[in-house]
């Protein structure tokens, strides 16, 4: 759909309202793609299968905003029992759309001069002096707001369509990395330059996905402890008392879920212009510090899965550059199996009526990998869930992860032995490089992900009526991974020079790997057995 607005009457300032502009990319249940306004999204949520934004983080940010609208409009269940009824009965979300359509136009104008949507107009005096090109707004371009890791320069003249800028702004509010703003604190105060990490930046956000966007929203709505709260539409509205920047910020407690899910994690100001066809675009951006929230894990982190760090403290599961999310899938299933309250307990309480192959729900985990202040990449994974199968899925994912880790360690051990044999006189400084060239782990880990997902899918397909839907799929999975790993190891060993020492290195590495696969210490599934946890 075109985003070109109709021409305004002479003398009237331009406006842009996401409630009525087709600004959110989606995929319909029949596979058709289109852009929808916020009102249209909520009215037709059960005719859409999913959002189709530019990144996983942007999809999460839009879902957060839609949840905030639902809570602000009063469209939420009042109890866990009503939540279950809403999910099973496919409760209509049109009331949220009706509420949204009736809100004041000035509150939803991205270009409003004093209360622009999702922005802080108090940055206006700094925008001309410190504003940059739009690369600063898009996390995938912005890096740490100073050094752009994908070569988008701060001053690159690359205007963004208003819809893209709106979605990128929502993403900044929840995923902006910590660091230092590229602006002066002379006018507003020095604290405006101190950027705290966004609400979801340092943890994995888990979204329960249904078969439609409507079902996804219903699954992630929840009965609040008190009122639904009020939406944050602009920094200068009187919804809550905002922080100032002349002193260190004190974190505030969110005033209900609408406030939480629409919190303004950044001060953002966009400058609008006209594109070549008269369409509204954003051509300059300024970003400063936003709000700090004091979050209660039970109230405000209902999706969080807590894990123990190396020093023994518990924290929400975090994205790791050295460990893929699928290796932690068992933590999600453990939460469904064991949690007594919150999202996972509600998911466990749902009835399950098998309707064809496949899982009725997915646990979609999203995280932002960062190197200190520099975002590196999005990481994500979707893991199937069917009510009544949490224990089976936990066992399958736990054993599947353990088997993959064991095979990876065996590949490393084989590489070390081969390097020591083939290059006995290697200098200490070169030793790591010689091992790395023979280490098949880096090819193995990406190759192991699809078999892991196929393992979980097979567990789901066997269903809760099967007394043991896990053991046979695990045996096939283990045999598949062992064959893949052995092939990849042989490919690495083939790079050794053709001499007697290399032949001995190859033979010793293969023997070590085969011994690891068949030894009594190996996971039972690699030996054709069944492990009883």
C-alpha cells in the first residue's frame, strides 16, 4: 500500500497518524503480505498470521505497543480463568481498535510540534545543532550511535518513510543500547547524554506465539495487579511525572501494564520532510536519555526465564555470543513445567485438542547481541509447545542440548590431539591457530540447529497420548549429529599435508572421536541406549 498522504489544505501543517496510516507490515493467514494501520491490525488480528517487520526486535517492539494499547483500552482479562477463556474462545480485540480510533488526534501525531508521538519535544532546541541522519534511529545501522558497524554514516542523507521511522522509534524505546548520546547537555542537563540500556536490551524476551496475531496478543495479555494503566504517547503529556536531566535519574515504578509496555526508554525527536513524491519522510534524528523503570520480576517480567550466572546470582536469561538460544530451549520448557504463576503457568493451564500436525503454540525467544555499547546482531528462536507436553519437551530439549555439547567437546579434543601429533614443534603462539584449523565445532554448531528443531517437532507430533514420545526421536537425533560431526571432522583432517605424521594425526583423532562416541561416559543415546533422567 502507498504511504503517500492526501495533500493538505493550504496553511495546514502536515500530520502523520499510525492509527490510520498503513505502517505495520504483516503476513495474512493465506500468506499475502500487506501494511496495516494500528486500528486495522487490531480489527483484523485474527485474519493475520504474524507481523513482518524489518527485524525480530522491531516485531517485538510493535507487539509491545499493541499490548500497551490493549491494556490502556481496558481490553485485557481480569483473571487467569478469564485469560484461558479468552484464548480458547478467541476473544475479539475490536474494542481496543474502537478505543484507539476515538483518542484525540493530537495524541497520535508523529509530527505534532509540542507532543509528537513517542518523542520528546524538549530536544527541539538541540535538533538543528546535534541532529544526525536517520542511521542513528535504526538499531541495525546505529551501532553505538557513534561508530556505525554496517557502514551507515551519521550524516548519510537517507530519509526514512514515516512508517519506518515510527517502528524504529518503538524499537529504540525497548532495545536501545547503553552508551553516550551524541548531543550536548548544556540546555537540558548533562544526564540527557547518559543512555541507559533499554528495558529488553540485556535479556531474552519470550513471546508466546499463536496461529494468528490475535491469538498471539491474547496469549501475552495478562490480568494486571490493579488498573490497566495509561499509554505513554509523548514525553510532554501529563500521564506520569517525567524525569529531568539536571540530576541523576531515579527509577520509577510503572503505573500499570500500559505504562510498562509503552515506556519511553529514549528521548527521541524526529524532523519531518517531504520525499520526491510528496510523501512524509524523516530526515534528521536526535536521541537522548529516556526513562528508567524500577521493575518487579513478578509483576513486570512475567515472560522472563531466570538462569544462574557463574557467580551464583539469578538473572533473566540473556543473549550470548558463544551459546545459541536453542541450547537454552530447555529453560523455557522448565518454566512452563514448574512455574506456579505468570505466563508459563497460564500456558500450562490451557487445554489441548489436537488439530492436525504441528504445535498449536510457539515460544519465541528474541535477544540483542551486543559488544558492550555496540549492538552486533539479533538472535532468535521459536520452540514448539503443546499443553500437557512440557515435561516431554523439557526432556527432549535438555538431552538434545547435552548431546550436542558432548559431541562438540569431542570434536575439540580430537582437534587438539591431531594438532599435537601433526605439529609437535609448533610455537606456543601458533598452537591455538593450528588447533582451530582442525576444529570442526564451528561447522558443527550451525549444522546441529535444524536437527534439534526437528527433534522437538517429532516429540510434538507423537503427542501426549504416547507414553514416551521422546526416546526414539532422541536416538535418531543423536545418530544424525554423530554422523554430521564425524563427516565435518574428516573434512578438517583432510586439510593436513600428505605425510606420515599427518596420517598418524588423522588416525589418532578419529580413534579418539570414536572412543568418545562409544565410551561408557558418553550420553546413552550415542550408544543406542535410553537415558532416564
